[in-house]
C-alpha cells in the first residue's frame, strides 16, 4: 500500500508531496481519537507511517505522543477509562477492531518502554520466555543468540546467559528488552522514549541499533530529545496539545525537512525552542 | 521568551557579518579611490587591512561553529547559521578582489593611468550598492529585495562589457597600451566578480528565509 496525495493531504497540515506514491505504508491511521475518561487526549489523527523506516514522534509533554504510540498495539486496552475511535490499519488490517486479538497484535507489534523492565530471570530466559509462551518450537538457544545479536548485546552477555537480567547495566537491560521483543518475531517495534533513562554511550548504542533494525522492522519511536529524533529517524511527526489539551498531529514530514525547513509555524517554534 | 541567550548570540553573529560587510565595503571604495589617484600608500594600507578582513571571517566562522556545537540550532536558526557560513566566504573573497585592485595600483609604478576612469567607478558604485543592500536584506529577511538586487548584476555585467570593448580598442590602436589596458581589465573583472558575489549573498538570504535553494542570476562570465 502506498500513500496517495489525497490521503497525505487530509490532515489539514502541510504534508510533503514527495511521500505520495513512493513509500510503503505500515500503519495507515485515519480519524484516530482517544479519550481518558472525559479528557479528549488525541484528536483526529490521520497519517500514514512508512514501513521499514524509523518514524519519530516529538512534541512537548502532554501532546499525546505516548497515547498515539499506545494505540498502535492496543496498549490502551489495558488503561482504565481509555476509549479509542477511528481506524489503525496495520498492513491493511484494522487492529482496533474488537474481533482482532489484542495479544496477537502485541506480538506482531512489539513495544520497548522508557525504563528497561527485564523479567527477574536469567538473560537467556528473558529472551526465551515470550517465544516459549507463543509456542515457539525451534531451537531456543539459536533464537536467543539471534535475538541478542540483533539487539547488539550478544558479545557482552554470551558468557553469562544464566545470570540475572537485572544484573546488567541500564543500557544493556534496554537492549535485552529489545532482544526480548525481537524474539517473538514482530513486524514492527514501538519505542516509548527508550533512551531517556540511559547515559549518552548507551543511547548511541541503541541509536546505532535502530539503523540496523529498520532493515527488518518498522520502527516508531517517541522521544523528547529532538537531536535524537533528527539522528535516528527518517520521518518525524510533531504533535501539540490544543487549548482543551487535545493532542493533535501538526506536521509529518521527512526528518531532514522537518528540522531544516518545517512548514508549520508551531513546529518551527517548538524545535527552535521558542516555546515548550 | 525561552532561549534568550541563544537568541542574543545569534543576533550578535548576524551583527558580526554586518561589521565584516562594512570592512569589505570600505575596502572596495578605497581601492577604486586609490586607483583613481594612483595612491600607492593607500593601496598598501588596503593590502594590509585585507588581513584584518580574513581574520574577522575566521572569527565569525568559529563563532558560528560554536553555536552549532553548543546550541544545536534547528529550522530557521540553522539556516541563518548556514547562510552566515556562506556569506562570510563571499565577503572575504570580495575583500580579496579589493586587494587585487590595490595591487594593480602598485603595478602602475611611476606610470599614469591609461585613461581617466569613468565606467570603473560606476561599476564600483553599483557593486557596492548591491553588497550593502544584500546585507540589509540579510538583516531584514527581505526576499523581495534579494531578487531585485540580483537582477542588477546584469547592469554591472553590461558595464564590464563596455569597459572591455573600450580597452580592446585602445590596444588595437596602440599596442604600447596593452600593459596598462590589461591592468584596467583586471580591475573591471574584480568589480564584476564582487557583484556576482553579492548575488550569491542574495541567494543565501532567500534560502535562509524560505528554506528553498534557488539560483537567481547565472553570470555569463
């Protein structure tokens, strides 16, 4: 599926024409709204996120970027009082539909959180656990090695796979969580500020990893760090809450364009630090 | 407003460019005056002062790089700094053109000018006006002005053609004039290049404001 110009233009914000007809779409989001109780947290988001690319979502606190990413794998199902309307097609299938199994969606679309959250188990078991629960029947040691290699952690842990995952450094723990997400063979990876608890070196390692991973997976990353968004992503979406605290997608463009020549004044003001 | 320190430093960077511009403008004006009067002392001063222009350019470059390194500028702020880094190169080269004219003053030695200067001062006035106004546009973000200024490059080119034809006729008529006629051709060429570089500045200003890279006036020289 590709983005058509008509689709790309219907958000009421300047979407660049060059997207049209060129990019395979992973997430095709139309009229997405979300409420936490009476708070309308996300207003009418319509956008297409490209496959096998890194999309960054940026914006000030409370702009709805985490709410948006959580709609992409039914994570909001788990939040009390959360209500979602609209459509999120993932490779053509509406994953918001009640007939779709949310657990299956979360297997196809993995998530990595702000704080590394390994299980209190061995490194090996952290990676193997999800695959085993999902009925993986292959050679488990191979899967663990492959996943740890993809997460650029293998060389650092190969001699201590039986040690607790909690004994690793913060950066290693986060890569362990990425390996754990990869072990169930997802198609997309959602990352909610995956580096905010990490030091600069660990951050760079994760960022390097993203460049590798996007060959195989669609990646959507929420980040507070604009430099990180500009370093790692191919496309960037800027969200901003309006007066009634409803988060709206203001602009979605190729990253280089968004950071050198944003089309919306609010984007310009935010990324140049004029507010926020 | 947030980022007041950065806003202040960016403003200061732009002011430094204007200062460099006025040093260059002065050098161009003095070089043509020194030529008219064949004032060797003034010419040597221009050659010496060109070192100050070069120094200033490197100072601004360092200041711009420091801002990039420490403030991570984005969007228009980034384009302003990119424009500054390009504009200072053009200004510094204009200084070299003025220095070139000053060296031609010294080349004359004890000889007088081949002819009284008529079109050369006109070229200089026109080119200086283009430079000054392009820097005004840089400060005032005036894209319309940059288009108008660039269009004037054709007038400087036309004056250059005129000077060239006139000097060729001198040389054909009397080959003993070839050396001094060639000196004046170099002068005209230096002034013509200054106007071209003013056009470059205009392109940078337009990019800074609009984010679009566009060539305004392609010179035939």
